[in-house]
C-alpha cells in the first residue's frame, strides 16, 4: 500500500479502520496514538503556526515530523539541525568566509535558518532549550520582523533576507522536569510565539503494540515475547533508577532488543541493550524485575568470551563482558561508548 495522505489518515481515524494497513518505512510504527500526534501537528502545519514539540527523549517528536514530511511529499523541504550550548549564531544564520575573488575579501555563506527562511522550507531545530540566549533572541527577531538583516564587510547597507510565506519552524525540547530539570534556558518569552504540542511518554499498551509490530516486520514469530519486552521497557523506564539516570531508553533500544532475538535469547538480549550501561547494583535490580514480572523470560547463564586474536592482556570478567555486549550492539547496528577507568582494557576492546 502507498504511504497515505493526511486525508486518508483522517478517514482511518473517523471510520475506525485498523492502523495496521498503513505502510510507513523505517522503525516508525503507526499506532493509533502515533497517527493522532501526526494529525495534531498537521493541523498547525496547515495554519503555518510555529511549533514547539515538548516531551522526553524517545517520544517520537523528531520522527513524527519526518514521517509527516514524508506523507506530505516534503522530504526535500525539511532541514534538521541539532542544537546544543555550543551552537553559535553563525551555525544557524551563516558565516563569512575569505574569498580572494571578492573585492572585500569576504563572502557570506547562508546558514540553514536563512536557507529555510527565504526558500519556504521546514526548519526543525532539535533541543532548542539548550542554546544560548543570543540565538533565541536572533530567532525571535527574525520571526517578529519578517526579515533578517546581515552586516557584510564592504557593503554600505545591510543585506536583507525576506521571509517566505511557506517558511515553517518547528522546535523540540525536553520538559523542565526529572533528569532535565534546571538544564535549560528560560524560554517563556520565546514560547509565546509558538504553539506547544506535548508528547507524553508511551503508555504500556502502545509499547506492547510497537514491540509486536517490530517483531512481525523482522519475521520473529514469538510475538508474546516481544510484547513482554515492550512491557519490560515501560516498567523499567518508569523505575526511579531509570528516571534519575541521564541515560535515556528509547524505541531504538526496544527495537534493537527485539531484532537481536534471532541471535540471542530474550534474557540475554535485555541485559545486553538495557543492563550493559549499569553498574552491578542497578543491574541486579533489573534482573529481579525480569524474574518478578516476566515469567516467560527465564534466567540463563551467559557465557562471556573473547576471540582468539584478542590482544594479550589480563582477561578479566569485566573485559569479557564489555567485549561481549559491545559485539552484540555492533552486530545490531548500534553505536557504542565503552566506559571505564584508565587501564581497564577499553582500547583493546575497541580495537
């Protein structure tokens, strides 16, 4: 089936037709709740109202925008920029570069904001709450005046860029609660110019549906085990240990765990993708949760090993475990950060 239009999505909702028939590429699973979120965003898209999507990491804020642009046939109009406290105005608006062919010796290279602003594109700014106040003020000014003025050496007058009526700006941010509390700029004045759309955490039923659909896509037949892992994801991310940790679990972790079930057993998969980032104390609490809540996920001994050509060093259990979990993550397309103290063998594992 072709990717549906917004009108078709609305028909699905009104007539109560199963969302299972909707075919969107990637790991995005079109649950009923996911479609409702996309419909809400599209309403403001049509009204050209600037948006701020607020929610915890992994609640599909960015993915929903990407999917909607795909549905609307505007993939080529989407510009995405990840922001941080190190992002400068030059990164956003543009910068001067030396140019010997120009009599002033400089040329101005337009940045992603100006590109979207004058060409009527969709600008997606991730983590807007992390940027410096000077950037917030710059964005505010461009939205309030419908033009951007840039001072360029060698020109008597500032260069003006005028706002295209199709320009659309969408920002994402984390809530000012939990692990994100006090780690953001005060955006109260800035946010008055935007419509805020809240992305709540996935509910347990939605996570179980997502898990089962991922299993089906990957031809994993034991759907109940996949649902159990979806249930585990919900329970663990609702746990106080997970809430206080800066290490967030997302649908990527759920997806990687289910995909790995063709290679390893469920208990082993959960400890690989969820437990490997914790110290022994937290990991034991996770194991207890598995045994107490998921009768189908039995404890099995995990045999950690190193390959024969591993560099000569003291092969401690810690080194073996880190290598094993890293290899599983690597085999399933995940990026890896190996942490530990100096001399723990991190370089040997990476090599």
